[in-house]
C-alpha cells in the first residue's frame, strides 16, 4: 500500500468512527428521556409501595385495637349465652321434676285422705 492510499483509508476509517460516535451520541441523548421516564416510574412505584406498606400497617393497627376486641367480645357473649342456656335448661328440668314430684305427692295425699 502506498502512503496516499493509507492516508485515504485512515481518513475513511476516521470518518466512519466519527459517524459511529455521532450515532451513539444521538442514541444516548435519545435514550436519556426514556431512562428518565423509567427512573420516574420506579420512583412512583417505590412511593406507592411505601404508601401501601403504611396503609397495611394502619389496617393491622385498626384490626388489633378495634376489631379483635369486638370479635373477642362476641365470642365471650356466645360462650356466656351457651352457658346461660345450659343453666336455664338445668333449672327448668329441676323445676319440672319438682312440680311433677309435688303433683304426685299431692295426688297420693289426696287419695290417702279420700280413701278413709
């Protein structure tokens, strides 16, 4: 290769490299807007996640402080109602037994008095 030919090839190579650099620079500048949009979207997602965590923590606090005591109270009242029904049933059975026994004693006493 001769000196002028080498100079021409080096000039073409330099022009090609400059063209590639310009293309990369343009692509980089164009993608900056896209990257900025992605960073903005990621920031919004992070903020939404933090807000969601905060809301979940508030709901857990509400459940612990307000709802669970109500549930416990309902369960306690249900247990008390079942216990009260059992006690009333026992008292009712004892009362029926007492009335039946008293009735049988009165009938027996009446029969004994009228049999003479």
